[in-house]
C-alpha cells in the first residue's frame, strides 16, 4: 500500500487518500488498520458433511433344536396310540384307535423326513421313516378290511396289527438310534396270533329239540366254511357247521315254517359263535315248511351259485343275522 499527497483546490487543506495497488508492500499498517501481509478473510461457504453408512444388523443364525427331543416328540404319539389297542374293545372302537395310530405314524414319518439329523443317524433315520410310513399304510389297510368285512372281530384285527411289516421294522431302527446316543421309549403291542379255527362238518352249533321228522341237507360247494341256521321269528332254532367242499344235515326238524340263513367265513370263534375273517351273511328268499304226515319233509340246498338253481338269496346285515 502506498500513500501520497495530492494538492487540493482549497488552500491550507490536504486530503489523505489511500489507494491500493495491485502489488503488495512492506512496512506499516495499511489504511484499514490491518497488519502487514494480511488480507481480508475469505467468505465462509458451507459444504455438506458426508452421511454415515448404516451398519447392517447381522441376522442371528437359527439354532437347530437338539435331535434327541425332536425324535422323542415324533415317536411318543405313535407309542401312545399303539398302547390304546385293546383286544377286548368293540370292533368299531378298535378301528377308531387304528386310525389314530396310522395318523400318528404318518405324521412322525413326515416330520422326521424333514428334520435335520446328525450324520451318525442318517441311515437309521431313513429306516425309521420307511418303517413309520409302512406302519401307517398297514394300519389303514386293516381299518379298510374291517369296513369291507374281511376282518370281522377285534381278535383278528389285533392279530393283523402284529403282522405289520412296518411295526416289525420299527424296533431295529430305533435300536440304531439308541446306539448312536438318541434313545426313545417304544413298546410294540403284544398281539395274538392270527388263527384259522374250524369245526368238523356236521357239528351242531345250536341244537333245538330235534324231535321231529324233517331233514335239511346242505352241500357246501363254496370257497369257505359256513354255518346254516333254521330260524323262526328272527331267532336261530337249529344251526349246523358245514366245511367248504363238505356236506352235512340237520335231522329231526320239528314241523313248522323256517327262514334259512347262512354265514360264511374263515376262523370260527366258538365263544363269539361267528367267523372272525372274510365273513358274509345271507338269507334264502323263500322260507321252508316242514310237515309230517304219512311222509316227512326233506329239503336240500347247495351253498354255491348254480346254473338253473331255483333258490335265490339276499345279503343281510350282520345285525339282522340271528346268532347261530
């Protein structure tokens, strides 16, 4: 900054002006009282601060449940349902429990099939899932057989449970699980053997007075044993057992008119007086009259569909069948 004096027009007056040159100088303060070598401060301009990048919160890795409790949670319902099977229950009640057990086995197989298992039990788990699926299929079939009258008594239904391939395979698979450190509680039900009992052909299952002169001859050409009953007023009076391919007779039938019923099947239970497997129930449409005079009445029937046969039959419900 340089200072200079300029003569003014008025005498005795001086004017001190300051002019800024483009160059800088050294020495004293400038006219604005700023120190040497200083310049006016630059005007402030705001610049935006960078926005912080948010740190993502890590998603926690789900903890797999211990395999032991998972295994037990699926096997326990199967074990509990099978424990409800009771040979003394009614057939309908038994069928209901079969459905419960079949559902439990199916659910267990599906659940274990999706659950993560330790590598040490992979093979055992596969065997277990297969066994549970087979058990569910077997129990469902038995229930269907009950509905179709292929199984006609609780004892036979229970025996069929014991023959289940799925039930037989379960203990071995669970034993492998136990050996690998994953024990469960499982007890296979104690089932009776499947039986095929029969009577000698001609055995009287029910004997009335048999003091008449009438005779009923029966030829069983069917594929199963049968019991033929002469009934009055819905009650069996005389009943005879006729083996398949055998013949038998009821002798001494009293005079009167009788309805003729016959039941066929496999495994005759002498206590129930019924077949426990493959049972069917029929009735001859025409009744039979037995009369005694100078002659006596003798009837002959064949338990087999025959060309030209003149005796028609009708299937009947078990409830409408007179107990032999």
